[in-house]
C-alpha cells in the first residue's frame, strides 16, 4: 500500500497535481461537490479532486489552529478522528488525499498513515497570491490587498516547509509552472517517485491540462 498526501497553498496547483495522480492510478477519493457554486467550479474546471471527509477534518483543525490552540490540544482533540478518517479510505494499493490546509498538521497525519508519501506543490509566490486574490473576490466577494495575500501565502509556505522537516517519509516536490510547461514529464516523475506501473497515460494527461486556462483571470 502507498498513501499519498498532497500539500500546498490554496491556488498553488494541488488540484492539478491530484488530477495527475488520479490519472496515474492513485485513488484520490474525489467527492463531487454538488452544492458548489458555478464560481467555485470555474476556479477548478477539471475538478478540485477533494474528499469531503478530509476537507471537513482539516478545515475544523485549521480553525482551531488559527484561533491559537496548542499542538497538544489539537492532538488531543483530533488524533482519533484523523485515525478513523484515514482507516475509512485506505482500501486501495495506492490512495491519497489533498487539502490546502493539511500542512500544519502533516506529522499528525503521517503518524496514522501506512507507507506515506508526501507530494509538495509550490507556485511562483506572486502568482499564487494573485490567484488567491481572484478566488477571494470571485467566490467570497472579498477584496484582498496584494500585500495581505503575499503575507498569507508566504506564511503558509514557510509553515509547510517547516513541517516537512519533521517527517522522514519520501517527499516529492513539484511546481505549478513545470506542470503547465510539460505535464507529461511531471506525471512521469510522479509515477517514478511512487514506483507506479508504467502504462502510457500521456494522452489523458495532456487532455487534462488546459494550456490556455489561467487562475489569474476573474470569471
């Protein structure tokens, strides 16, 4: 069994990466977000590849984390729920999940995960911040300054890299820009990292990536 945890900032390319993993044969347990608005769907036209169970769990954890709860308190409150959520989903030879707010709790998830592999997604920080600005305006009606967006994205990225130092499982780094430039090359790197079988998925990968789509454009 291989368990794949995808981490990265919001609007950094985690959905695109998770889509590639799904094409390669990793069961990412995507749940159709039937209640999502057309604006949310427009932000991820090929799907967000998110599982409601993990999104709900990590969102709850992140709220408590942002309110100042200590690591000890978070562990006490969520350790069993993390374990139960993982156990419900690890039924395939290769499976995984992603959430934009997993990184601060990565060691907590690794503790309960069999044979974990971490895929870390990054993006040009300015473009990441600008894309988040667009999302906050289009989806939530909030006007976020670029200064604030850069502060949030840089802080989240710093926390992600610090938490990566705390875990010793295999790690793979991938960028939004490299996927857009040559998705098949990056998909092959992912397959090699995970030691996945090698049936050609080149056509599916190239059809999945939208070369002209930009998250920097408002809908």
